[in-house]
C-alpha cells in the first residue's frame, strides 16, 4: 500500500449497498512487517453460486489451482484473501497452506473445504506461513463486520487507493445489487484477468449462467487492460451470487432480466478494470487505445495491446511527446495484417497521419495540448476490415521503476 495516492484516482467513492448474504471481516495476519489488516474473510450465505476466471500463466499459484478445482462445483460459502504474500512458486508448502486455510474455514462454517475460495497476492517464492494464516483466520472469524472499503483496503499491496464499484439491475421485477472490489496496480497484463477481483450480487443466478456472463464481461474489460505487459501467477476474478434478492433464478438468456443482469455485470467489471489502470504503478496518465478497421476483432485487439504495451509509446506519453512514429512501430511489430499506405493515426480528436504519411499541414499544437491532460486517446484505423478493439493502459514513468526496485524491502 503506497502513501502517494495516484493522481488518476477518483475524487470520491460511490455509495456501496449491502449485499444480502455477504458478511465481510478483516484481521491482521502480519504477513509482512506492517501495521495493517492483511487478511480478508468473506462469509457467504448457503446456496451461493460462484463463477471465476483465472490466470493463464504456466506458473500459477496453489490458490489459483485450488480455485479452478472448486469452481467446477459452482458453490461457495467463504472467500479468504491474503495480502503481502502470493504463496506462488512454493511447492508442497504452498499447497499445504491453502489446504489448511480451506479446512479451518470449512470447520468453522460446517461446510466442505471446496466451498472455501482462497486468493493471495504479494511477493512470489515465499511460502505462506500457516501459523500466521491460522491466527489471522481465528481473529477474522470473531471480528466485527467491516465496510466494503475496509475489505478493499485490506487486499491492497502496492495499490494507492481502495478500488470499489457498484451497479444494479431489474431482474424478474426486483432490483438486484452488484458490488465489486479489486486490487492491482503492477504486474497487470491480461492473459485472462489481471489482478484479484471479487464481485458480489444478491441476484439468484445459476453457476452456469454466472460463468457465461462473467467470461463475456472479462473478455471486454479485465482482458483489455495492461500496465506493464506482465501477467501475474495469481490473477483471479470471482463472482458470487447469493440468491437473496428473491428473483426467479437466471438460467439462460431467455430468463426474465437476463440481459439487464449481463449488462450490469459487464458495467461493473469495466468500472473495476479502469480503476486498476488508474492506479498503474507510477502512472500519471490514463491511455485509451482504439484500433478500427482491422481484419478481425482479435487482430484489432492484438494490435491495440502491442501499442499499449510498448515502452516507447508509454514513455512518449509520459514525456508528453507527440511521437506518432512510435505508434506506427507498435502496429508494425504486432504480427497482424496491416498495410502502411492505409494506416491512419490520431491523438485525441486530431488526425496526425493517414495514407502512410503525416497529414498535409500537420500542426502538432493541439496534439501537444491533448498530451498535457490526464486522459489520453490514441486511435488507429487500418483500413482493412470491420475488426475493432479498445484497450486501456497508463504511461511509464520513473515511479514504476522506484516502486518495483523497492518492492521486497
């Protein structure tokens, strides 16, 4: 948790409703030498449905592997999140820690260990100390319920602000609420998710439909953000539906209110994804990259990510340098279909290049003015087809180096 709040952080926090069937508690497990809560325990009502997406890293944490197995069953009674230690790349000791957390919580609730979901974030390569985890759990079980913001603060590591969002929908004539918390500011690049994110709703939704809706939302949100092109070992997004709103369960696209729920979930995930980029380590500017007229949506996405992940593009934006040649470079290196003489590029609303050349009479003044702002837009038109994608990233500053050079100290 950083003392310096990101300049891109929202000025205010939204009013967050309670979600029936969700009780949050936090405690100090003291995974690091800090005086703050670092263990989050969320108790979920019996009958809660769960869905999730996890990292595609080939070196996943034991927590990710545990969640993948449990997700198949589609039910949840608790969530435990540890901050300060990712427990990744820790062999049998790491697996034993996850099993101990799940077993202890299952005994506390009288449920199966597979009903307990576990996530951890922090330093890689250090086994999660079971004694600290168990002591933290025992404290959390008896702690007073806490606010959404307190839960969001407790899952933070290098984050500079608590990330929370909310939305609602009308389903089967009833208002259903959705609330999400997320952490992440570095090691953010999608190979599925990009961080730890947790969504809670009181809607009644079958696990199968919840999974379909979350996967679709993820594809347009969490999988469209990047800070540094690095994919974490621990990335996990979980959605929990307690069913306490009293609506007829959403089972398919034909269910009453299914469209509204899907749209609300997508909106919530987009809010959370943008908050992560706004807290990119050392970030001073939010960058939106839109690629149009590509051969396919997939091709557009790959090109957009090539631009968003380019250190040369990101440092140019940090330096407020209208160097559109770096965008050309990033398009060219993406390995996707592109024709130089059809390429057009804009910064903000100003066209800077088209037909493979700088525009006639190009005036850099409005572009330079746009780059002085906090929110930057880069647009690319390939002139090839109907494919389109938008991704979000941030600039690359000296702050990123400072944060990561000092991360373990």
